[in-house]
């Protein structure tokens, strides 16, 4: 029988926030997340943009589901300016996580 890694249920949190809120959101993530995150600059075309592209930063965080609410709340507080178009935060279930090295080692 194959042994499988037993791991906590994981989630991926994806947040799109105003570029001006990049540093505060990064600081909030440093306080909550132990394993790091990814961020990239994107152009959003949401309803608040009125059909025009608006520059945002996309944060991606993979973490145990038990930390999701804490992370979402921290990002939301840090990203908020109180005006429309501050961004969105999405929490997605993760079915598996494997490193490229682990996959390569299997052959």
C-alpha cells in the first residue's frame, strides 16, 4: 500500500489590492503567514474600473485552512482605503501540494 503524506487541509488565498496598499498588505502577511507568498502586478478590469484597466497587485498565499480567516481579515484590513475598488479576496480549496523536486524524484 502506498503511503501518502497526511497534511492539514490547505487553501489558496488570492487577493487583488490597490498598488498603493502593497506594503501594508505585505506587512500584514508577514505577521500571519509563516511560509511566504507570491505577488505580481496585474491590470484589473472589474466593475469599479468602469471598463478601463486599473493597476493592482495580486497576492497568492498557500496556507492551512485553519489560518484562512485570520489571513483574510488581516489582508482586508491592510488593503482597505474605504473607497470602491479596494480589491477582492478569494479563498480556494487546494486538493494537493507537491514540490517539483518530489515529482521529479518519482521518475
